[in-house]
C-alpha cells in the first residue's frame, strides 16, 4: 500500500535558493582596449598596467551533486570559497549547455538545441557565428592568454562532411588541446594547437591525466610570461562509460547509488505520459545502477586530483591570491530516481541543478549563496572578472556582485530550462538507455519552491518543492489557476527573450 502524498500547501511565488560549485583560478596581468564587434569588450579607462586576475575553470561532463562527497579537493575548494546552491542549467544536454556557457545565451538564441545537425552540435554553433562571441574571444582581446583542454562541443570530430574539424582551432584560444571523441579516455587523437597527436591504451594516455599535466604546464608558462590567463579544463568524465584512471579502477568496491525518497518511485501514475509507462526497477537494473554509480565515483577521482594539481601549480607561482578557481558541470544526472535507470534529459532537479563553486580574491570562505544563477551567467562573470563589460546581447548576468558580497537591488528568482527531444541517433553519446528518460520537447521554470513544466504534447507538471522536494507528487490539476497562469506567462516570456529582456525576468 502506498504511503500518503505530501500535504498540499501552496508555495510563495519565487524565492531564491542556490546551487553553485565552480572553481576559478586567476593571476595578475595586463588589460587593454576598446569595443570590438566580435565579443571583446573592455570597460572605459582600461589600462594595460592594470593587474588582472587569472581564471581556472574546471568544467566536468555529467557531474551530479551526489559525487562531491567523494572529491576531497573540491570540498576544500568549497571551504575556501562560495557554493551556489541554486545554480541551474538551461538545457541538460551537453552541447546546448556548453554553447550557453561559452556565450551567455540561452539555447533558443545560440540556435544549438541538440548535439547534432541540423538542430545543434559544433557545426551549428560555428555556422551561427557563436564562436566570435565567446568569453575566450573577449578575454584574449583584452590581453589574456587563453587555453581550452579536453572537450569542446559535440560534433567536433572527423566526419565525411567536416573531415578537417579535428585540426580546426576556433577563434579566441591561444592554446588548444582538444579531442572530439574522448569519452573512453583512451584511444583518441588530441588536436595539439593544430597538430594531431595519437594517444593509445597505456596508463600514460589516460585523457584526464594528460590534460591535467598540460594544464599545469600552461599555468607555469603563462605565469613566467607575466600574462594573465584563462584556463578552461573541460573533462569528458564522468560521462559514460565513466572510465576511471588505472589507479582508481578498484576503489569503492561496495558503494551503492543513493537511495533517495524518489529512488524507484512506487507511484508514477501522476507523471506525464512519456514516464507513466515505465515499470518499477528490477533487481538487475538496480545492480547495474549501483555499478554505474561506483564507476562515476571512481572516474571523478582524476578530476579531483586535477583540481589539487592546478591549485598547487598556481600557489607555487605565488599567484594564489590573484586567481579564481571555478568548478562546474554542464548538467546533472539521474540514477534510479522516478524509475529512470540513468540519464539526464528531464526537468527534475537531479538533471538541472548542478554544482557551481567559486574561490578567489574577495570571495568569502565557506559561504553558500542561495540566490539563483544559471549557465547563462558564466560568460558575463568571466568577462567582468577580467575587467570587461559583458555584451548587451548576453542573456545572463555577471555573478561578480554576489561573489564579492555587494548589494544587488534586484536579482532573479527563477531559472528557465528548455529541451528539444527526443533524439534516437545511435551515434549520439547522449542517447538515453532504455527507460533512461527521453522526454518530448519541453520548457520549464524552476522557482525557489516550484517546478513547472510544459510539454509540447500538452502534458504539464507542477511540484510544490516546499512540501515535496523530491518531486514525487505532480499536483498540476489541483494548483491554483491564477498561479498557473503566471507560470505560463513566464515560460512564454523566457522562450522568446533575448539580452536585456532575459535579464529582466
């Protein structure tokens, strides 16, 4: 017999709650400039003698909140910096999320709605002109040495249509150590500043370790040159197959996936049509989920060591006080919640709410920031930290006032999520497993106490998170009509907004 549903007490409209886990590292340097038409924007009065911080940005792939307990260096970063507890991604798919991170624009404005053409992927990102409007272009024009290591965008790989893409280096990047197919962390070709370098199956070829060493070398060289730097470390881990480094392959032998209240949810009769048909998880599926969780925990050990190594390199150069560390993920991940085996494409908190942690000059130690932030804010934040004025075309806002404890008269109290689906391309690394969750196209709004989802097929979801934080009871039919009308209007406004119109919502 099922337990009682949570009491139906209606929440206040929208209050802040924060999710941020980001690691920024920045060192002193020169600035420069004037406006340009391609994304490089400087503040009036900028001077090349101005000392600017370095930024070290660590962006993991599919890293969910439940992995942080197994990452001691990241937890140390939390203690000396700020954690955003209400940080949400605008799309839970890799390529759309990363396109938003790079540009500060929602997917409906980048035009990157999926991993593959004609709706998304590297080719669409490039063809729509987004590469000229990234934080890398802005910071490089302002005198920063910039580097991207690891993963760029889905589709950045050799195909018949774009056979040379693996040697292509986008604008804005001083150094480029990137591969398109590094999910297994072995047997890949790294584009090393336009030269392809093959890496095989030996322990020394493990991709996360390779780029970690290259990241340390970049910090050393940039520091010795006296040039401010932006280093973006973009891992493929813990994305499936979540291959761990050799030294981590047998750790955590008895670990199991967290058994949250939503794990193998007993009653999903109130869920949308795409999910209602899912059966309860069987024992073999639960065992597979536990194996997957162990692999994910094992794989992030190499990311955690990377965080420690980069921090040590910055400290060794005496740049610790001038460097921001930002730790982040492109989306979350579900494992067993709501009867979903594993995946990331839903509007539930498991998938949309991810870590953002920031430590650096002027950031209070050990603080949790509950005001809302989104991946639209990363680009404007990096530009502001570098002394630039973010572009008016950005949909997001700089988080610098929050990082430095300044008063902000008005701040957003909602987050917007949009998703295009389903996709059944078998060569897509994000193709969901059977019963992994591949919902129809939807748009959603998350407030402090609510999740509201509109599906293209007419289905709706509404959760009272104050009383039902695990999103078990879809009470859309019982919700007040006036409140639903407000949320419908908000979704419509977000779905059409651009630039300042987005920032004012």
